[in-house]
C-alpha cells in the first residue's frame, strides 16, 4: 500500500477461532509499515484470544486488547480510543478483504475527502454448506456523493446501507466530534455511527470497486425466533430523528423509510421463523400502520405491497397464523 497516510483497522473478536487466520491473512500482506491492526478480544472462550496473541507476536503492527465480554460496540470504542491512524476502518473477524482494498482506498484518501463508501461482495454460507455469492454494487464507477445521495445510500439502498465495514472514517472527525458507538443500543448501532459521522462530512466519495467480502452465515438466522430485544430497533431510529442536526430536515424522510423497512423485515422474519409472543407481531404491525403512507413513494416495491396488506388485513388474521404456525412457516418446510 503506497500511502503517506496511516490507517487503523479495528477488529472485534469473539469466539472466532476458525476465522482469525483467514481474516488477518487478507489484511497483513497489504498493510504499510506505519499502519496498524487493533484486535479486541471481547472475552472469547474458544481460544481466540490465544490466536490473537500469536499474531501479535508475529507482527509489530498488530495490537491486541483483552476485555470481558461487553459486546461489539464496547470493543469498537476501545479500538477507536487506541487508534493512531489518520483513517479508521472496521472489519468483522468472520469477513475478509480483497487484494486491491488498500490500494484503492489509499488513492481516494490522498484526495480531498472526509467519508468513503465502497462496494462489497456478500457471501452466504447456506444450509447445505453451499456458498452463494451476491453482487452488491451501487455503480461500477467511483463518484462523488452529495449529502442527500449519501443519506439514500445509507438508509434506503440495500446494497450500501449503514454498515461500518464498507466505509472509511477520518480519525480527526471522529475525535473532534466525539463520535462513538452507543453501547446500550444493540441494533443499528452501525447505522447511528454512520449517520452521526455524516453530519460532519463535506466531501463524500463512493468507490465502485469491490473491496470487502461480507460472510453471512445463513444457518444461524433460519431458526432464530423473533424476540422482544429485536424490537429495540425503534430506539435507534428515535434517537436519530431527535438529533436535531443541520441535515435533520433532509434526512427525516429517509429515516422514516428505513424504520418502516426494518419493521417489515422483522415481521416477515417472524412469520417465517416463528416468534415467542404474538404481542411482538402485533407491535410490528402497529409500527407499520403508524407510519401511514407519508413517505410511501420512497418505499421499495416489496415494502409498498406489505404496507398495503398490513393496512387491509385484520388483526385476527395474525392470531390465526400464530395458532397454526407458532414456530414459523419454515418449521413446516423443515418437517417436509
């Protein structure tokens, strides 16, 4: 990586012993001498911490911190406080980066830019251990984004969204405005961080190069029932709506659209996978109805259809579905 700027890569680690080598092997060969990788072992119990220490002994650019299990937001905040680089990047330990990652980003970082978005590849590990790759690309070309285009990318465009691992952040901006992850919010903490950082970004660039591989372990999600903690997502959207920043008026429609989309997603997931309490489904239905049709034109096609159906279908229908499929529609499919 030929770059005068330094980079800090923050990687939380929790019981990821099988992924550490793949992740770090994709990063270290590309990293310049002045940059660093910060591994935060978040109270792992599977030997991941020992593996992290072994990597630290092999390479002076790797720093390891061991903590009790406090969650990914706490781990990332530790990494931010320790970061010495001009730019901060986040990587999830079960993912990996492509060979052109640093070269492409270094070229952009040497321009006048505050915020970088980039394309990625999503790799699904399916039920029968078959890999399925899904292309996520906003555009094949790099382009400058204005604030509204950035908001659309974060809140509406499902190919970019509010992930932190497909973006690059200036340490100076993070430090100056005390931007951090909220440790008491466990859903959409990435989204809040990306949105808050956007408030202080003037030059935003999107790179169409695929730089990151996001590995989605589908098996664990298929059987997961909806529970009350997942409905905590409303807290994060409420927080963003009440930030009262300079771009609040512009961002309000997009935050509402993302909120509705999240409720639609959770409702569909609940019907497929099951739910521990019918009242949870009633709350999701109520959340969707409360949005009315205020920003209907901005909804994607699937959410438009579901919104119309939710307004039309009586509450009793969901009670019937609950009695017939308490473990979700997937349970019937699995039995077959």
